C-alpha cells in the first residue's frame, strides 16, 4: 500500500487488513469514468467524504479521502459475493502512541454489513502475525452489527461494522488500542455525520 490515504492508513492501522479496503492511486485514476483500476484521492467522491465526521474527539482528521475498488484482488471475498465495485470514504485520527482510529463508509449495490464483516474477518485471519481473538454481534447505533478483535504483536485492534440506515451503505470503525468508550464515540460520530 504505497499511498497513505485514509483507507489505506486504516488498513495499516489494523493489520494491513488486506488490500480490499485500500487502493494505490494510479496516475490515471478518474472517479467519474468506468472503474478500470482501483484508486482513491482527496475529493474523489465529496458526497461520501461528507459522511465522515468533520471532527472526532475534538480533532480534525489527519487524512480524508475517497475512492473505489473494482479489481478482484482488492475486492477479495466481496467479489465472490457478486459485488464488482465498492466506493468508500474514510478519515483517520491518531491519539498518541499506537492509539488510532479510522472512520469509514462503504457503498455498493447489494452491499451489507455482513459482507464487509466477512471481508475484514477473512483478511484478519490470513494476515501475517495476526490472531483473531474474538468476534461478536453487538448492536451498534440501534442496528445489528459485527465486532472483530485481533492482536498483532502488542497491538490490539478492533473493527466495528454496522449497516447505515441507508440501503447499500455500511459504516466501519477501525481502531488500534482504543478503549470501548472511544469506539462507541466513533460510532456516534459517524451516525451524527450521516444525518442530512
């Protein structure tokens, strides 16, 4: 992942959660044309970036961008489920030490929270030096969600996935070494940003 865009950084934070949540940006990346290559850039999809909180825990995001994936390599298990293009936007925040969070929104026709959770769980299970320590099905923002806890070395990582109240849109919080109250605050922040 040569580019540290918001979603790429999110994946690095969590365990380099595989390629599907991030994309290197080719020089010819055009967010308006047919998806022939994965890519991302600040401002690529302003409507999706507007769904990312302007601030979290009193801080502006350190990075904010958006993009799309359409290659089988980056879509991973999503391609196996018949999804051929996913658009995303994400912002990243760090809080000193290894503590960090990425707040991300994904959208695609037919996309569900379960399909994104399967993607992240599969990515974590096959990532080097990473152990999936727990999975659960919490209620997040009043909707059925998914939680994946992992450990890579001394880093504790958590991925929270839940459906938006808008069809085909999924919200995700990816974190390293953040306590549960901060994770729930991130859920609330995404929900508040998504209100029209």
